[in-house]
């Protein structure tokens, strides 16, 4: 143990003159600890919500999507990637089209996606989102005289007041030729399934039908493509680059590209909240600075004695830096322990209930990441150390004669 560290410990632990000095030290430690804990808890909760949203998006979509009608050569190149590269796991063809969904005098715009469930369910988790009805009728229409089938989100079903077994009408922007001239193409569909992905935009704007049903209704007015699932979602950008090289001229998008606005908003929200909560730690650093300034006044005679015994300005400066260091480290460790404990408690015990009809979850999601804890601790330590520089330099510049005379 160095002499400077020993003296700093004695200054903090020894009996001080008056209760005010001790209270300021406790406030400094508690302020840093509470700031660190608040930041860790907030980041963990925001990570939980972001992870939950991202999982819902990925489960309802695919890791990578290729848009456009592929030629035989391009289809062969795509199949070759799946045979040679272990990065690719499964693929499913789809078609997309926009239409107006009407039922009971209510209308709304929807995006209709046609797919083969046997392939689509290998790419995403749509099969698990079923709440009412069955997917069976989407595997292929057995009776040609029967109406084509449709699966829609629960939110969309509530908005237009339909249920499983009801009939709706799809109106396509594509015009159809009739004896009365050019009219919008309309067709009756039977609702056979209701799904709930947990993401409002999907549940309120998407409708799903069989691949043949979508092609028959939209004709050439569709956007064909492939949904692709990877063995490692973290390698989605690399997989997209491979697909762009194999399929030049085709639009290839990862799940992040398809939800770029949402992901950017989530990142910005997390950054802003971190900056706001960092102000709590910044306020605590002012408490540390004021505590060290008062200590330099209180220990004026001691500083003078140390200087008269041969201690230089650097020695005195290190003593005060060690004091600030001890306050900061104690507060940060306490904050990390408190924040981690609260996060564990919230994740284990559902003490905070959330309305499931709004958030689709019943308890606060918590995702503790060691990177956030380490970053919070290091940033807090840096702020605390900056706050100790001025008090330490000011104490080191005290004249030994003046300190002994006026101390």
C-alpha cells in the first residue's frame, strides 16, 4: 500500500470534523451508485423491448429476401448457393400484391402475400402465430368451385369485424375487362385463419393466401421473390452480399434493411436515454468535487504539515486523487450490484404487470448485457476522475507556510 493511498483511506474512514463532511461523502457515493444502477436498469429494459420487437419482426419475416422473377439461370445459381454454402438453411418462394379488403361496408388497404406453407414455415415462425382457424386450407384448394382462402391478423379482423368462416372481398388495382368496360378486379375470399405476430403493423396490414391463390388473383401485377433463412442470423449482411453477386440486378434485402426506420429509431432512443440518465452520474461527480474541496479546507493544517515534512505537490495531489478514486469505485461497484440485482428481480418476478392488449407481453422484458455494464462503469469512472482533478490540483498548490499559519 502506497503512502498516498494509506493517507487517503485514513481521511475517508477517520472521524471527521462535523457531520456535514460525512454526509457529503455518503451523498457522493450514493449519487454515483444510484446513477450507475439507473443507467444499467434502463439499458437492460430497453434492450429487452428492442430484442422482443426484433424477434417478432424476424419471426414474421425472413433473414434475407430476394425480390424479382428469377430466370432459370438465376434459379440455378440460387440453388447452387444452398448446396455449397452452409450459411443458407431454407428458402420459400412468395408473391406480394396490394389490394383493398372490404367486408360489411368497411374497407382497408392490405398487402397480400401468397406462399406455400410447406416451405414458408421452414423460413419463419408464422406457423406458431395461429390463434384461430387452421392453416390446412392454404396448402392447396381441393375444390375448384370453392372460394379461395385467406389468413389475416387479429387486429385487421377486429377493425373490419370479421371472424373465421366469414367472407371478404379483395379489390385489386389491376383492371379487368368486362362487358361494361374496364373495372377493378374483385374476388371473394374466405377467412380461414387469424394470426397474431405481436407486431401491430403486420397484424393490421398483412393478409396471407396460397401461392396459387395470389397468382390467380393478381396475375402479372405481383412482386415475386424468395424468403431465405440462414443458419446464423448475424451473418445476414454477408449472405446478402453473396446473393447480390450471384443474382446481379436483383433486389436483396436483409431483415435490417426491411425495417431500417424502426431499427434506427430504437438505436436513437437508447442513445438519448443513456445521455439523459448519464446526467445523474454527472451531478454525482459535482458532489465528489465539492466534497474534496471541503476536505482540502478541513485538512489545511495536515497538508501544511505534510508539505513541511518534505511532501511535494505531487504527493498531495495523489492523496486527493486517491480519495476521489475510492469514492468513485465504491459508488460504481454498489451501482453495478444494485442495478444487476434489480434487473434479475424484474426478470424473475413479474412485479410490474403490462397490459397484454397493448404490449403483447405481460411483464417487463429485461436483457442484461455485459457490454452495457462495462461501458456504464468505465464512463462513470472517467467522469468521476475528471471531477477530482481540480480539487487535487488546488490542494497541491497550497503554500506550506500559509497552511500551517491559517490551518
